């Protein structure tokens, strides 16, 4: 399951909502062997939520080592104290099961030369595959942007060397008049709270722009 599906179900249940997929056990880690794939703050949210749901076991797979993990070092330490097992230099190769996941085939990794992010690139070790028992797998992964100018049919749209959209940080406006951007498409992989904040700031700037163009106030 995607991390957001798992976390949203848990949060809604905690607020007293009726959550069918949580109540029927689908998005509930109780008594399950849970494997979380990822190394950022969202992955930390997932492993610590799963352990609080009384999962049988919780393992976190991360393809680099602890020193190169993007998530909070404090959260990692706290998670280890809570009994979560971190499998460093490990990457899932395939999910195995008939009607639902039963295990994960994992490949051991080693670190090679640094990539464009400045971190050492993980390289699979030949013949290192092994299986982990799993009743639930949660994917807490970040993704690189697509070719946004091509995707939007706007070849003149300015993007950074990482493929994210460039904006004027004061106005949230791109180099295209009347086109605004906010959140991960500008920041890169970040937190939901920052995306919410950016969206609110962008809305204010859009209103200012429309008013300056003589449009009715929103």
C-alpha cells in the first residue's frame, strides 16, 4: 500500500471516523509482519504507526546506510528503541504472494560513487537475494519529477537542474505570466505541511495577481 493510504486510515480512525479498510484489517498492522520501504520522514511515520497498531514485527528497508538516510536521525533512534528493525543497504526486488503479499524478495546493496544528490549510489550485490516474511508492505517512496515542460505542453516553462519548477519565491509565479506553482513540484520531495503552507501562500498571490489584472475579487 502507498504510505498515505496507510497513514490516512490510521489518522481517521484515531479521530473517531468509521474507516472500513482499517476495521476489516486491510490497512491495519495489528498482528502482522509489516515491511516499510523507504528512508524518509514518511517512512518513519509508517514504522512507528505500525508498531503502535501492535504489529507482530516491523522492518524498514532502506537501500543506503544509516549515515545516508534522509529521515530524522532522532526518529530513527526512537524507532529502534520501540523495537523496529532497520535493514540497511537492502532493496526490495519483488513482492511474492497469491491473493495477497506473503513475502518480499530483498537484494543486498553496496555503496558506489556519489550521484547527483551527493550521496553514494546504491549498487545491487550479485546473488544476495533473500526473502522476508510479510503480511503487509508499505511503500514510503519519493519520486523524481517527469519532464514537466513536455508534460504540460509548455516548453518555455523554466525548471531547475533537478527538474522541479522554478518560481519567484515572493510571488510563487513561474516565468509564465499567470502560472503559479507550489509544493513538491517546486521544493522536491518534502513534507505535506509545507505543501499545504505553499498552497495557501500561492492562493494569496493568485488573488493579488487577479486583482491587479482587474478581475473580480475571489
